[in-house]
């Protein structure tokens, strides 16, 4: 890699992301005679550790000239990256109230997604309702965080349902993201892809997840890749652009790094691992390479770019591993919705089950936390 990660000695417990302290939980009411469904953890233990909002707004990453000299000089050591990825799940342990706080944070970073061919407006409306209230009220009350107004980071839909999602989320503060540019293959005509972006923005999408032409990377045609993404960014206007690479189809980690750096030069606000439709989607190895590309971009330009792993992240344990990696590689500031997202839906169900176990000591069936 071009740079080496700065690491501190690991501790047994990982400290949660830093943020302004939340208000202390209100005092519990007198217990009824009957045994309650849930029990509250020690007062304030979870509440004081759940960051609610980003500490401050950051300037948007601008379009800048293509500079291939630094990009093409980098070679990624695959073995070293894989060894680093293999240690992430073994070097830190997050338990009890710390785990609950990290999982609540993870919920705020989820782009809740419905990208099935049989989607209907009713299904989108239910998904948006889930985004507004991602965890059952009695669980939030037991955790002492009901007052925080926790929602997911965004709702991601096809263009056809942008208007439905915008209407369903009105007043919630949850943005709508649209997958665009011939998702998931990115092989529709170029002008059609541009028009799709503009149409989604016109319908109210605040974020656009665009798909690159993988062939540009595989052929090493970096100028064509830059020109394509620059055109997409201009079409996005004020909407944030999340660039999807389909990392599992880019042949090697060096290509992932180079595509990441070029996307950021073309003005990407986020770089995203996958569409979720490939055989190999988000892996920690891909995430490490992309995180270090983000760090290199920031060191070179002063601008921050976000990271979005998508596809295959289904368990709370996986979410904690990603959050730990981001904390170590990029720092606490990147554990906010403007700089990190999970592209997932099934993940939320497992997080809810873990939170209920923390409160009650029992694991609930998945249907008690239904997506729709």
C-alpha cells in the first residue's frame, strides 16, 4: 500500500464512537406488579454512548483534475491486506452495554434497501415505515434511548419508487437514495444513464448510487472511467453521488484502490463496494483497501469521502467488525451517516435480535422484528 495504517495497542473492550453526550435517560416509572416484558439496563450506560448526529458538516468533495501519477504507482499487497482483515474480528471484543451502543449506532448507518423485481408501492411504504422506526418502542425505552429518535441512514430504491419513498418519509429527515445508471450491470446507453440520474434527482432523491462501467477498470482505461464518473457527478447536481464498483469483479485489489482514487478525483461523495448482486460483495479486505484510498485522498486534498459496504453483511457481528475497521483505519469521525453507510436490510433484523437479547436475556424469533 502507499501508506501504512497508524494503530494503537488494542484494548480488551473497544471504546464506542465519540460524539456529544446524549441526555441522560429519564427515571424509570414504578414497576407494575406483573413482571415486565423487558427490563432496563443500568441507567445511562447505553444512552450516554449513542452518538445521535455528526459533530459538524464537512465541505463536499469536489471534482478535481485526474492525476494518474500517484494512483498508478501504487501496488496492493494482497497477502498483507488479507492478514489484516483476518485479525479484525479477533483483536477486539465489544460486550454488554458497549455492544448495544455500537449496534444502535450501526442502525443509524444503514441504507435500508428494497431492490427486488417484485417491489410495489406498498412494500416501499412499509420499508419507509421501518426506516422511521427501526426498533420496537419497548426495546428503545428499556435501553433508555427512545428520546433519541433513532432512524436508519437512508432508504434506497429503484427510480420508479423514488416519489413513493419521498412521500412516505416526508418530515422524518431520512433521505431517499436511488440506484441508477443501469443498476446493477451499468450497461445501458450512456445518455440513458445520465437521464436516469436527472430524473431521480427531479423526483426528490437526495443520494444517487451510480454503477461504473467495469470494463474501463479491467482494460486499464482510467481516463474513460474518470470521464464517465465526472459526467455522472455533474448530472447529480446537489444530490450526493455514491459510486458502486462491484469490487468482486475488478480482478484484484490494486484495481480496487485505483478505481477508488479516480472516483474521488471525479467528485464521488461515497465509494461503495458492490451492488449486492455479484458473487462476491463486501469483504473486509476490499473495505481496508478502499478505506486507505480514502485516507490517501484526504491527505492529498483535505477532502473527506465516505465508504459504503454493500452486499453480504447480514449479522450484527459483521457490522461490529466493519465499525471496528473504520474506527482503526479512518477514525471516529467516519462513524457518522455522512461518511459511512451499510447497504443492507437483513442486517437490521439481526441487530434487533441482539438488542432484545441484551434487554431480556432471550433471543426472539426473527419474525418479531419483521422488515415488512
